[in-house]
C-alpha cells in the first residue's frame, strides 16, 4: 500500500502542474473599448505571450520539434515520466530496504529524475544540433563564396549551397531551405536570418544577416565579405579548440596529481617501509 502522505504529495504536485498549465491560458488583458469583443482564440494568443511558455517553445524549436503542440506534448510527457519514475523508485525502495522511509525516499528521488530527464534529453539534443550546424557553417560560406564568384546571384548561390549540403549537413541545409522560402516570399535577408538564429540559437546566422545588410547598404562585394566572415569563424574555431586543449591539459594534471602520484608514492615507499619493519623485528636489545 502507498502511504497516504506520499500519495497526497504526488497528487498535490500533479494538481499544481495541471493548474498552472490551465491558468496560463487566461487572457492577459481585457478589451476596454466599448463594444469590443475578445478574439475567439485570445486564450491561445495569451499562451504565446507567456515568458515561460515562450522559452519552452524556443527550446523545443531549437531541438528540432516544429509541431504546434510540441509544448503540450512535452509537458504531458514530463508528467508521465515523473509518475513512472516515481512509481519505479517507490517499488525499488520497497525491494532494496525494509525500512518504512526507503520507499517514499525512493519515490521522491525517482520523481525528481523523471521530472529532469526530459529536460536533459532536450538540452542534449539542442547541443548536438548546434554543434552539427556550426561545424558545417564555414563550409556553407565557402560554397556561397565560390558560387557568387562564379557569377551567380545571392539567391541562386544560396539555393545551390543548400542543395550541395543536403547530403552531409542536412540540418544546416534544412535551415537554409527555410530561409530561402522566407526570402522568396518577400522577406529581407536580415530578418530571415534573424529568425534562423531564434530557431537554432546560432549567432552566426545573425552575423551573416548583418553582413548582407551592410553589403546592400554600402554596395561592397558580397563574396569578399563572406570570405572575411568565413576566415573570422575559422579563427574563432581554432581559438576555441586551443582553449579546450588547455582545459584538458589542466584536467589531466589534476588526474595525475590526485591518482597517479599517490599510487607512485605507494609503490616506492611501501616496499621500503616493509623492509624497514622486517629489519626492526630482527633487532634485539642485546
């Protein structure tokens, strides 16, 4: 039987989550103009204006989930994972220990892990996507530069580069196709690339949009400016790798100092200590 306090705590926690999920749908403002009526979907619009919901939606979009109900599915999945892990922790506590408090503590630990596991998984997916797109970004700039130096316009060079990257860098090619569609529908390059930064969390899109805006304003060569940006990105990548190598060196020194050095001292001094003890056992007063 599940203890009543534990059951009440779990039910209260789930109720608080459900209440917050429902209360966030209330409209933030009420029309004050006489005769004005609220939009029939005003509750759905108010959801998008909530800070926490906007942050969660951005995280899921950066993780590659473009569905409109991705936030709702994530919250429901988190609740389901919390309940399953809590029940598993409760059962594991009953099996491993005969104490009365082992099962409730196991349930709380399992519930906490079940609450955090979906977020950890989403964060890991965001990091993998970011690293994959950043790794292919200088290659995309090289393709743009070569295509434009060959006589293509910016829009044609962009489409050609996206088609070339479709095999090896599919994530970046997908983002490039979305930008191409937005520009084809009349959106300027700057806002389109800014939206790509919001979707992926990669600031290089914003830098490229600012670069294209400057070239259109001052009439400079786009291919030359792209080459400068590509060289800058590669220089930053080399600096990041050097910094990572220095950090790993410090970590290796920590391991050597804390693990290998004591082991080496034990190998050197323990035999000498045993020899000294054996020699002292044979010594008598006479």
